[in-house]
């Protein structure tokens, strides 16, 4: 009797266990709590970073407008900004250990919102209420849309949580979706780098796509490193796995190259364009990387995915409107550009103006070897003819200018 009843008991208990496992990722309250902790840490970190950067900028501007001989790193304001910058970066770094990657990355719109609000508060000009609203209506609308988008991202973000152990990260690293994604990304990166370096395609989309592709790998490695550190703090040591140090080296390398391309973009284009286009491209590539590596959207229903996509689009539009309203800075050229001189051939090389060369001579824009220069650039000589005394009453000019042809 007992042997005949045991199979019936197993058949009755199996559907209950399967249903419990399938519902667990969506009904676990602790997973939503982790999402909230990660989102709050990311918001706090980006807010503090924005305040820190504005403090450091204020320190530079204040020293430039005064007769204070001190360097910027000797002021308390700059050091306060540096402390807040490190604190904000730590907050953003720790947020990757709690919430999914696809949820944390779009929250960088908070720094754009904070910078817009700080810029409006500390503006020097005095506007009438109507002029003020007309001048900053795009900023207000953009901030509202970005806040709505952030709310949708937190509410409908992915709720997949996994222990960042060495075995899990290694398994994701050799999975075929991520290997296919890496192959496509490497091909795209090589093509963009070829057109940027060899074909001089200095378009803002090309440079920021390079930054975004590197940034997606930075986000993947940051989550792996932060998650393994959190698991180690909880008692399960993960620092003895080689994958931890591989991810750490990749995180540092991609961050350095990403900063290099960003610096090159900032020399060619306005910061508002870099902020808006860079945010859209970096967020899109990072979400794609998180979906393929960490499988963030596995088990999510269509409604949550659509609302999350709507939140991303709303945040994109908000950031675009905020940066659209910023004044474009006009760079000051302390020297005369050679192509601005009438009748002078363009002497620029790849968009870089010719600078004074102190090794050859003290003449402006001189070349080291003047033998191969065209004859048209040879300085004209003005020979002086001495006055010839003729008979009385015949007046002759004291000097005259001889016109030289190219053959002479």
C-alpha cells in the first residue's frame, strides 16, 4: 500500500513545486527591495557627481576671474568637489551590485537634470518672469519628461537577480548569445575605428559610438566586479576566482579608452551635443549588453518590457530637450587662422590650425624647410632707386617700386 501511494503523492506535489518556481522571480519582495536600493544609490551617486563637477567648475571660474595666485588644487572648494565626486562614483558603483544593469544605466539622466537645475539656480542674468519662462521652457519640459521617464524605469525595470559568483559569470561569458554579441560589437568597433583614424570621419556619431561600445563593456564588467565584491562581503569569498581579475582589468582598460575618445569629442563638438547623443547611444548599447550577458529581461512579460521601453524613450526626449536649450560656447582663437587671410591657400592639416614653429624661425607659421615652398609665397622685394639729379626744373620721384614677374 505504501509503495502504491508514493507515486501518487509525487505526481500531486510536482505541479505545485513547478508553479512555485515560475512565480518566485516576480513575487519575491526582496528582489523589488534590491531594485529600490540600487536605484536610490544610482540616483544619489549621479546627483552628487553633478554637484561635484559644478563645484569644481565654480572653483576654476572664481580663480580665473580674480587676482588670486593660488592653484585650483589649493582651494577648499575644489577639494570639496573632488570628495563629492569620489563619493558619487562609489554610490553608482555599488548600485550595480543590487539592481540589474538595464535598470541602473538609464538613471544617468539624473545628472543631466541636476546640472540643468543648478545652472538655472546660479544663473547671473536677471530675467523678467515672462522672458525667464520663454528662455527656459525647453529645460522645464525636458526635466519633467526625464523625471517621468526615470519613474517608469524604476517601476517597470527588469527584476532578474542572480548571485554574482565566479561560476555564474564564467557561464554567462561563454554563452552563445554573448559571444555573438561580442563578435558583432568587435566588428562594428573595428570598422568605426578604421573610418575615424584612416578616413578622418570625425563625425560626432562615429566618436560617440566608439564611446558607447566601450561603455557597454565597462558596464558589464562593473556589475561583475561590484557583484562579486558584495557576495564576498556577505561571506562567500569570490576574490580568488581568476574571472574577477579579468573583469577588473577589462573595466579599467575600457574606462581609460572611453575617457580618451570622450576627450577627443569634447575638443571638436559642443558639450550639450555630446551629453544628449552620448546618453542615448551609451544607454542603448548598455541595455543590449545587459540583456545578452546577464539576461535581464528573461521572464518579464510584454507589458513590463513595453513600459520600460517607453520610460527609456521619455528619458531620451527629456535629455535632448534639456541639452537643446544650452548656449553653445564659441571657442576663442588667440591667433589668426591662415585660411582666414584673403588670397592665402588653406594651410590647415586635418582641421588643426598651423601653430608658430619656434625651431626654424620666429616668423608666424613658418616651415622648417622653405626650399620647396611655391614661389607665390616668396616675400616680394621693394627695391629702392636712389634719386637721380637731372637738370633744373625736372622733378624725379625719390623712389619707385619695380614690379617683378614670377620669372624674375
